[in-house]
C-alpha cells in the first residue's frame, strides 16, 4: 500500500530563480508485528526548470508579477496544474530575502502553488535544505563523518555542518558572487554593503563608476575565501567574520572538526570546473570568487565531496526534503484537511505538567496572550508529551486542553494538538470524548517551536499519516 505526492520547489535567489517538480512515494514500512509507520521511501525529480535570472524592478525590489509569470510558465512546461501539487516549498533566499517586497512576492505565489505548498525564507533553513539537496547530508550519514556544505550563491554563503546525517551547526555569511556587479570593461556598477565592508577592511579602493583592476578583484575575493577558511576552522577567526554574518542567521559554531567539505550554489560550478576563461562573463565577481576558493586551503585541507547538485541544490532540497510525516498513532475527529499557515504555540514542560494535574490556568494565560498578539483564529498547540503516561494523567491533560479551548477558542475552531512523543491517538480520543462538538486533530512525532507555522496535508495511506511542513518565516 502506498501513495504518491507531487512536490514543487521554488527558489528565488539573489541571481537566479528555479523551479522543480518531484514525486514523493509514501509507504507503510512497518512489519506485521509493529505499529504502522508511514515513510517517504522514494524521491524522484520529474522536471527541472531552466535557470532564470531573478526579475527585479530595481536594486531593492523583486518583480512579483514577473516571478509569478516565470513559475506559471514552468507549471505549463512541466505539464502540471497548481491543483496537482501536494507539498513543497517556495523559498526566497540570499539577498532576495532582504528585498523590501519579499513578503508580497510570497503572497503572489501562494495562490498559485496548490493546496499544500509552503512559503518559507530564512538563512538557517536554506543552509539545511541546500546541504540535503547537494548530497552532503547523505554523504555524512553513509560514511559516518562530519561534512560542511557551503552553498555559495549570488549574495550569501549558507553553512551547514552534518555529523552522521544530523545537523550540528548552521549559519550564513554575506559572501557571494553577485555582491559586486561589473560592466564588460570592468567598471563597477554596484557594490553590496557586505562587499564594501570587506573592501574597507583590506583598504581596497573600489568605487562605483570606476574601473576595477583584476588585482583588486582578486584581493577582494581572496579575502572572502580567507574568511571562509576562518569559518571552517582552518585559522583563527578575526572580527571581520562577525561583521559579515547574515542578519537572522545562527552564528555557526563548530562543535566538531570538519572532515569533508562540499560546495553547492551557483559559484560551486566555478570551483569544481575551472573551464571559464572570461572572468567578467557573468558581470560580477563570481568567477574570481570561484578561482580564489580553488586556490585556498578549503580544497586541500579536507576531503572534497563532489555534490549531486550545485546551482540547483536549494531548489531540489526545497522540493524533496521539506516535507515530513506525522507518526501513525494519530487522531482526527473530522477530515478538515488541508490546513495551511497554522501558527504554533509551544506549551512548556512546566505548563504541560500543570495540565497533567488538571490545572489549565497557565495554558489559558498563554492562549489568551496568543489571541491578543495574533490575528489568526486558532493555533496549533505543541506539547513535549510524556513517555508512558497513565490513563488518569491522559484524562486530566485532555480535560485541561478541552477546558482551555472551550474558554478561549471559537466553537467552530479545531483544536490542533502536536505531541512530540508517541501519545497523540490516545490523547485525541480522550479530548474528543470530552468535547464531541469540537473538531480535534492530534498528531505526534513532529517538532516545532513558537514562531513556526504548520501546513497539514491530506491524510495518506488510508488515514494512517498526515504530511506536515514546519515553516520558519525569517526575513533578514
């Protein structure tokens, strides 16, 4: 028994925009003697769009209508309709995430992308997705080693360190091939603030409107490569490294030494393959940056991993790695799916313990705060859960949850419960008995925090599991 989901990935980057379509195969992988378990067993990319130049109105504005037209064209070329889409992600990455109208662009695309496509943007999330799309995570897991993936695009370098497949560090630096744009004769057309910061630090006189000498561009990109060397632990870190961290990104602190390194993003092709002889072919410093990295210790000090994807790593990751499945011990009293953009309210361990004691006062205070702060009709309550709770404890917890919902949520609003441990079905059944008039959805094996949003797709495998995307909306 199995189901197929069509997934779409859209990556709107500093320089390029791409779309892919993937088919995800979901099956019950448990044997006859264990609890059913729904698993994504296969991922197949069925269409890759051309690499489009990201449409801009000007230096600070994305052209939302033109972006939508590109994506609509790729739907037609792929032979799919927005209604065919089951899951996926629209991700605005790099410097595009800092454009003034990035939220508006996401809104323009949200109606196009089917019932269950999530719109996300954030440097940490992009770093992880790119590391999965490049194959760095799989390499780390298969060879039981630490692999640093550096996804180098037009405006940023996303960093993700994988240890045996798990993410143990992530971050983002404002290093990229499009930070300085150049005319064919070398005249500087624009300098991004991060590039200007690096230039000042090494006393490099780059100016808009003046021709840059090759030696100056080599010095600039050489310093960028040196900053990457600092980040991966090859030499002591200097204050300049902190100055070019991307706003909103987690500082990338390495708990373990890097053993292997992988490059993805548009600049990666210029690192692995040095055929390009015209350094100004792309009208920026991308070729110079690729050469500087090739000549740095980044390639000689670590085992070098050949990526499965370079420029397409993020969009492949967005289309095939953003979706997870709930546990199979779930409960829903009515089929209300799909549900989109549900804000998360995380219940702390202390608040949950009071609920286990039958006291809902702390939970009601938190729900009241949410209602005051948010214009959403209802949240998803995320609880840490408890291993092997007694039936009496479950009843008290269910009573507290139903009491809080009755006091503060509209009668027609569903009570959405996300439990990290394996107890959702029993808890959901208890709540439904206490509040039979309210729609109750309880799922487990999903982790999310306050500030995240959830998309819940249509149930799969005869109702055994629900596809879930945890969304973190961060605009630097």
